[in-house]
């Protein structure tokens, strides 16, 4: 195109099309596509557009080497997305590739092993230990866990949270989530958390954390920073945010100290635990789904572990 205005518009398209999916999804797709590219170049095969029989060979290669259903599905999804954004037909839509994908899904399928939902009594023990130790690291950990649990938050939502996006009132606080995995249109989400005034109150614990770290409510930095050692003790670093690996390791270490099996839990256990607690307490589905920012009933129900009492209500209502 020779027209300068059209050239300018064309220059913006690549960046625009990258936002067709959530940032985390795009990163995952690009990484999977690079793996395909490396494999195809190794054998001198065309990378883009890919041939359907070459894609079939690649999926078989993943099944033989990685032996993971998710890796095969991720490869197909990434190739479909890259071809779609390039405006060319995707080889993954062919009956041949779809048949291979369906077969490998069956052959590589394994029982789903989800982490156990977090329970309130475990959080109560973590809070008591943090109060006894008095360390900034323990205070940061329990504050993060309580926010994840009460707000049904994902780690990516928590780690991007800033004090200036939190509004604290007498009876509740509001978290404004500027970006979320389920917020594809970037409208933003608000999460409201009530003040319970108990030792495990997320609002009170966050206020304690803010006072201890001397962060202001107008602060533009991330809420949870890495911690460094100084002569007077521990303090937050001036910038940065805590990594998933660091927080998860601290969380599992604390669980082991309390006598629990750390392999049974992960940081996502907090979101599942909060959802399970709310569902078993009889919170209406509409409010429950809105608080967790779920787009579908299937996604919401996948987080809930029904209590024995709830499961027994099925046969109790049969009139036998």
C-alpha cells in the first residue's frame, strides 16, 4: 500500500489483533506456536501456512514425547489462532486433524486431580501463627490468602492490585480489578468484601498490612512487593510484585508447618475454597456467580465441592 494513511492503519493492526484473547492466553499460544515452528524447521517443513498432514505428524510427536492431552490441545489452539489472525485457513479445521485430536484426547486422557479447596479453619490457624510470629512475611502471606479466599480472586488479579484501586468503608471494601481473565472487553470488575471484624477479616488484615508497610491508599505501586532484609528487620522493596512461585512456596511451607500435606493445596485453592464455602452456605447462584466473575455455570460449578449435608439433601427430598 502506497497511501500513507493506509500504511499507518496497517501498522496498528498487528498490535490490535494481539488483543483478540486475554494476555495470558496470547502468551501461551505464542509459546506453543514457537515450539511448533522449531519442530517444523528441524525437518524443513513449511511453518506458515502449515499443512494438515504435517500438523498431524506434530501432534503425534507431542503424544509420543510429552504424553499430555493439554499439550496437544494447546498446539491445535495456538495454530488455529495464529492462522486466523493471519487471515489464512487453519489446518486444524480439517477432518483429518480433528480426528487425530479426538483420538489423542481419548488416548491421553487422565483423571482430573484438582487441588483441595481451602478451609476457613486452616486460614484461622495461619492467622494465629502470623500474629504470634509478628513477621512481615507472615502478615503479607495471610493478607494475600484472605483476599484470594474472600474475593474469589485469581493470583493474576491479586498480583496486579494497587492500593489506589482499593476503597475502604466502615462496613466493606471495594477492589477495582482493571484487568481480569474473564473481562475480555476491559470493562473492569468490582469485588466487594464485607468487614467481619474477626481475626480473619480481610478488610482488617489489609489495614494492618498497610499500616505495617507504611503504604498509602493512593499508592500507585503494586500491593504485594517482594521483601528484603534490612538492619531493623524486614521491609518491602520499593518496586516490583511478588511472584507466583514465591507466594506459592511460602504458602506450602506454612501448610507443612501446620501439619497439612502441602501437595493437596495450591494458591487456586483459595478461590475454590471461598466458592465452596459460599455455595454450601446457601448464597444465591446469581450473587455467587457475579462475585466470582464467572461467565458460565459450568465454570462456576467446577470450583465447588459440595458438603456431605448438601449432598444428602437429594435423597432426603425423595420422600422415602
